[in-house]
C-alpha cells in the first residue's frame, strides 16, 4: 500500500491524491485502507515518510561500513547521504510538484524526525570517537549540513564529492566541533587518527 501511495504521489502530487486513488492503485478497498491506516491519507503518508527515512538510513549505514577513522566516517556519511538524496527520483518529483510540503518534511516539520533517525542509525558509529553525548551533536550537525547543501547547493562545497567533502570536514567541521565540544578528536579516536 505504501508503494501505491508513493506512485500516486508521483503521478498526481500529494495534495491531489485521494484515499480512493491509493486503494485502487494498491488493489484494495477503501475500507481495507482505513483498517490498515486509521486516519486515512495523513497516517498513510506519515508511514510512507518513516519507511523512506528508514530505508535511506539503512543504505547510508551500509555505505559507511568499514570506515576506520572519524574523518573517513564523516566523509562517507555526507557523500553517501548527498548522493542518495540527489539520486532519489521520488524526492525530485515531490520537490517539483509539491515543493512546500516536501521542503517542510526536510526542514521545519520533518527535521526532528530526520535527526532522531540519524541519531539512531549513526550515533553508535560516531560514539567510539567522541563519546555518547557528543555523538548525537555531531550527527545532528551533519544532518543539518547535508540537508542544507542538498537544498541550496554551493559553488564552493560539493558534499557529494569525496575530496570536496574531505576538505570541508577537515578544515571546518572537525576543528569547529573540537572547539565547541572541548574534545580532542585525535585523542578520542579508537585508532588515534582522524
């Protein structure tokens, strides 16, 4: 049913899609849809957003596997996340057809959910380098950066390019994080290297 809802959104836009459209595309009755998603379209779209975010972070986690330094982990995180966002056809269609709602889901309305999911998936990977409290702060910073640079690309920084991301992270992110957290990232690193 979630795939049917996604296809309907791509075809007509989220505002024009009806419960009947989704039920027909899924091959179920309207009553079945309401049984599975009490509250109808809004609950169904929330479930779709959660599923899409979980799938995104599952791909991201797989993409950063094997990073053996904090610097490499952060670089892989922003590169994989940026590349995934840029390659998401559904997101591109929604940004073109329903920019207000889609931007809201990436910023004001949806950002707390994104940060929670990012912390759930990524904070355990960052924690060995910076500790528990700082891992969530660093993951939040990365989440905000990736979304910002995705929505408003820069002529100077390309987080989808590993070398550009590496330079940006080593020049700005790691030193700023060390300064604000008071944590020496080299000393906190399990391998002793960034």
